[in-house]
C-alpha cells in the first residue's frame, strides 16, 4: 500500500476508534473465567476477550492472526497488534496477558475442574516469597508496577512491600486474598513479572554496591528480547544504575539515557580520530564525549588519538578490549592512565565495558572510572519466587515443605523486619510492611524515588556481595 494511502487509512481508523472505543472499565479488564460465550463457529471464548478498548454488541467472532479481514473493525484490531501479513514478534500482547492466555495450561484445567465442582470462588489466601537455605541472601523487589496493572479491577485484595524494598528469604513480599478463580490463571504472569524484574534490579544493585560512587550504565538491552527492553532498563535503573542505554526509556519513564561511540562508527569512518571529531561536531554538546579507542589501535595509542582529536570536549575513553587480547585488563588500564596523565589529559576518564560483572568491577576499581554492564544485569539470575496457598476457606492449608499459615511481615521500631504468624500479637510499635498495591500506584511513584529507596538501603551496610 502506498505510504500516503496508508497514512490516510490510519487517520480514518483513528476517527473510527474515537467514536467507537472507550477506555475499559476495571470490570472489563478482569478475567471472568466462568463467563464463556460460544461464537458463530461453535468456539468457546471468554466474555472479556477481544480488543480491550472497544465495546461491541453483539460480540464478533474472535479474530486470530490468520483471520481474513472483512470489516473495518477487524482491520483496526489487526493494525493495533502490529501485524504484517500474519507475522509478528514472539511476544504476548497486553490483551493476551490480561486475558490469562499466557497461563500454564494446568491452571486452565484446574479452573475447569473447580467450575465443574462449584468451587471456583473458594476464598483463599496466598503468599509470594523467595525460599532459600541461605539466610544472608538478599534481593530487590521489582515489577510491582506491572502487577498493579495486571490486577487493576480484579476483586482480590493484593498487598505488597513498596517496590525497591530489599528483602530476605521467607519474607512474604506480596499476598493475595480473595476468590481463587479471580486470580488462579494469572499466577504464571504474576510470577514472571516479579521474578525477572527483581532479578535485573538485584543484579544492578550488586553492581552498584561493587562500584561505590563510580557511575554504572546499563548496557544489557541487546542481550535480551527487545519486547522486554523497557522492563529491563526500568529495573536496572531502579536497582541503582545511573543511566541506561536506550532512548525509548527517556520518554516513557523519564530515566536518563546515555551512550558512547560504537565500533561501527569507527569502522565506517575509518579511524578513531575521525569518529571522535564527527561525534563532537554532530552530536549536541550536552552528551558526554566518550570515545571507543580499541577498534584499530593499541589501547594507549588509541586513547591519545581520541584525546588529541577533541582535547577540549572529550570526557572519557571507552575500553572494550576483546577477551582474547585483554590479558590483565587492570594492568592495561593502568598503562592507558599513565599515558593520558603524562600527556596532559588527567581529566579524561576511563570507561570500562565488555563482560563486566561484580568481580570485574571490584578488580578494576583502582583505575576504572565508570562501567557499562550488560549481561550481568540484563541476564542476572531471576529471583525464584513461589506463590503458595496457605489458607483455604478460612482454614490453614499448606503443602509440605512450606511454612504454613497466614503470616504478617512487620517493620519493627529499629527499622528491621520480622515475619510472624498472623495470630501472634505484633510487638509494640511494629507496623505492617505490606500495603495495598493499588494504593501505591495511584499515582505511580517517581522512578527517582524508587531508585533512591534502593540506594538508601544499600548505604546501611546491611547487604554484602
């Protein structure tokens, strides 16, 4: 389709959407597993399925990726999913997540059985915690913003620790109370949202702790599926990174982004010197001039080439030396530092990247001034939370190997926390550490506030690497 024609078509579709679509009410966002309709082809569908912003009467046949386009409404739905000739990226849409289409199949079958037995609305109390035999383990809770969206409008009481809280094993970081059928099929998404984001935030916090006051920049977006780039960068910043590398996050979350120069720029322009000068001439002055120096040159000579090319504006040189040529990276950095200093470039910083992790940061700290960290943050081990039912119909009921019964996570007067059975009186001055999730995100807290919460806890010295 010609670009101009496509633009006019999108304009027409936007007018149609304005006239026919309204924001979904909380009730429409909830997944009502018991409400099942049969379409004209004899297929079952949930009443809540379909484009979440459109109210349609009567409900049309569900539209799949291979459905032929026959009406304007169908075309709107397909365009809204960014489909092209039936192809799309391998990531779930918002609607598929909200409709629990991403749930493990055994949850769907469980609800099928419970509905058949009339038990779908059995009241339960469930808790999410991280279990490990290491009492000194710690992790940063992240991902609660998406959990709040997932449960918005669902008739379940959800309470959680504030996002950015650093927790210990066996502390219930989130609880759910309500009819099991209201959230059973969301367990898969719920844990996925929390486990990965918490892992990324914890990886960032560990790097932050290792680096001390030295800047840490998240370089990990390219190591993971681009569909989750915003989640990774948000969690990395929340965990303590000073900046991220993807500009999308600036507009969406207000998180500062930065960048250096890639090897590609040097390769295309032919030299470190030309790349440094081009960057300085073209890119706005507020962007720090951090120049990659090891594309063609020995590191100490490359550093001098970059510094001499833009002596008045250069901020740092970036060392990304391949592992098979790196040797002792610390010794190599010392050599570069020596050459810069003796040639009058004491102000030029050294920025290290390439396979940087906590151990590398601790090793390089004597010389390196800043770090770009990729996989150690983006691909950090996820926090292996589990969700356990501990009460059914008001009665204690827990599986083997779990600490049974409803619990309270209390914040004590001295600032520490304690986990107690719900029936145990709270110590004097203790307060509940879990607060209603919806309350925390109405409106959502600023990202700087969440990040500072993590930094303040790291500064206590209570958390070791």
